[in-house]
């Protein structure tokens, strides 16, 4: 385990040794991966959207038993129990609260009052400006190369606009997998990088080996962005199942959609009233139609089929484009060490260009 080589406003803010973030991936970012990243000196983020409040508490307790280093929890800002989850983070002493959507001004204030670092994810400069004005401590910006829900603008164009818009630390995500990427992001002015697919493909990830093998077989054309899964642009592996979804009509998808909605209700232990409340919140915050909200209930079930149950034929496998250049399964410690070491070497080498 290497000593700190690079100090940025993000490492100072969060107390981590290295400016490397393992993003909160549903069904993937569990206690083992989060603690592995934290012990390696990066910021591991626990994904809570697929957990009940009770499951989240158990997961946080497990992470704290595995590491004494800072870590974070990713929250759905539009969840019906978002305030309860924030209170849980405060009570258990979690260092960072990250959000896939903008949290309310009140939630940001409450978390900050108790020393929790607030890190929303944004997809545009105007979103960064809004949460910064509300008091967010830092933002993570993901370009179109990233896996899961993503936008059309590549990181190399999106990142500079966000850096120009705010004066808080910015973490760059989407297309990063090694030390050269970290050096490039720091040269742009970012304070760190976030990586999802790269951490999914580590020994500390609990994703079944057969699924990891499928990821490792991909080339740079191995992903596709589709809205057929949950109504929003979603980057994932280009599997036969996804190709079939792309070709099928809405009526043909209706039956499977309803079945998966019922399955999500069962596994999440949510009542119909809670599902309806979450749906209304999603509609307000994201402007989704009723059909899109119905589709959204499918996503956790289909992701679980692949990422937990190992069903490469029936599941949805979110992935960034970097999957096409990844060919190994290091431990989190090996991965973070080599990323930071290479970034340090690249930054020192670039000094030779200066007159």
C-alpha cells in the first residue's frame, strides 16, 4: 500500500489518501468492495438504492467493521425515506453522502451541519451551479462514456464547462480506468476521478465470475445506450437480451414489465403506497411519464439477475465504454496503487514540456 503521492482539494475534503472514487453501483458496490477501496486509500461508495433502510444500516455497520477509513453512501434524493437515510448516515458517522440526483437544500444543510460531505452527481454545468449554490461540498460529473444512466456529452467536453461554472472540487467520471486518466483529469482542473466499471472488474467485487468473464470479453463496441430498459438513456453491455429489447415494441414489453414490477415490490419490501410515493417523486424531479416510471421499476430486478444471480442471458449489465480496454481483475489495493503511481509519473513527465 503506497503513501499519499497526490494531494487535491478532494482528498483534503474527504480525508482519503488518493483522489480515486469507486462509484455507487446498484448490486455491485457492497460492503466488500467499498471497504476494499477504502483500505486501498480511495473513496468507496456504498450503493443504497437497492437496499431497504434496515439493509442499509447493516451494510454500513459491516463496512465500518472492515475498515476505519472514510467511505460514502449513495442515496436517491427522491426516495420517500431520503430524510431517514440521511439521519442514518449522521448517526453512524458516514463521511460522505453522494446523490444521483440533486438533494434538496434542506437535506444538504442537515448533512453539512453534522459534518457529512455532500457530493451530488451532475450532468450539466447548470446542475452543478444549482447544488453549489445550495451548499454542496463537491460534485461528480459523468460524461457520456460512463455506464448506467448517462448523457450524450463526452467527459472531455462536459468536464471543462462544469469546472468553469463552480469553485468547489469536481470529480470527473466517465471513461476513466488508469493513471493516465487521473493525470488528464487533474490537468483539466478536476480534483479526482470516479470509476465504476473498473472497480466492478476487481477481485473485491462480488459480481459472479461468469459475469466478469463476459465483461472482459468485450471490445470498444461492446456497449450500447438504450432507453428501452427504464425509459431513460442507459449504457450497458450489448447482449442478445438488450438487442431483443431494442427491437421489441411497447406492447410486447408490457407483460415482462409488469412481472418485474411485482418482483421489485416483493424484493424491496415496499408497499404499493410507498411505490406510488416514489413514483410521484420521480415524476416531479425527473419529469418521467407514467410509462417511463413503470419501466424504471424493472431496472433493479434486471440488474440483480445479471450482477447478483449471474444470469448473463436474462440480466441487464450496466457498463461504461472502458470495458473494452480492461483485461484483468486486480485487487482494489493493486488497482488504486497502480493508478496513483502512474498518474504521479505522468504528471512529473509532463513537466519536461515546460520551458
